[in-house]
């Protein structure tokens, strides 16, 4: 139910912002369209790697802290890095531009993907700020990360549709459920192993 509600919210925002698209620019060449989609994919892959590394470090430190192998100072450092990375990614995603003059279908797919990714990283940033809050339970922390994963997967699916549309991949390649090297299974494991602590 939560996932359906989040996806409905993302789709609502997508419909509104997609309607604001500007197609008055000179049509881009097929090569320019491919380059735009490829550059967008490379940017999202870079953000994905940044987020994965930060979350893995946080998870590892949290586990060590819970078993007495890491100090509160080390945990706080990992939390600060997690928060800083989440905020940085959220800001950088906001700065990604989608070129004008793209075919309507490609522009719509990239806009939908962008909005979903932005929503995902905003949720990750929100989760990072509550990581060690005494007012947030591990279940609530995990729920925020799971909501972010839903938005992320939606963004990935739309990005892969755009890649397919412009010929960067074929239908025989299959549509990945992740960008970069992060698998859906990895993301799920990371999320489920993370919780907040009041200490």
C-alpha cells in the first residue's frame, strides 16, 4: 500500500511537470539525442555509486557499533558522511538538465526518470537526517529507505525505456533494474540491514 501511494504521488508530479516541457527548440539530431540520454545515464550511475558507498559504510559502522566494535564517535562520523552524501546527491540531481529539442517520447521518459530520481534522493536525505534520531524507530527508518527504493526503481525503468528508445540498448539486452553496478538485490539487502539508534 505504501509503495502504491508513493508511486501514485511520483506519477502525479510527473504528469504536472511533464506538461511544462518546452519543445520550441530546434530538433536535436539522432546523435545528439543519444548523447543526451547517455550523459543522463552516466550522471545517474555516478550518483548511484556515491550513494551505495556511503550507505555501505554507514551499515558496516552501525553493525560494528551494535556489537561493540565501533565507538559512538565512529558511528557519528559515518552518520555525518551519510547525511552529507545524501544532501550532496540531492543537490546535484537538481542541477541535471534535460536538453531541449528532444523527441517528445524521449523527453517525457527523461523527465519522468529525473523526477523519480530526485524524489528518491530527497527521501534518502530525509532518512539520513533521522538515522540516529531517538524519535525514529528502525522500522520507520527502513520504511523511508524502501520508499526511496520504489522511486529509484521507477526512475531506472523510465531511463532504460529512454535508452531503448534511442537505440543505446536493445530489447534483447533486457531492461536492468539498476544503474551502474548496484543490483536491486544489493539495494534491498542494504536497506533491510539498516536501522536507527537512539544512542
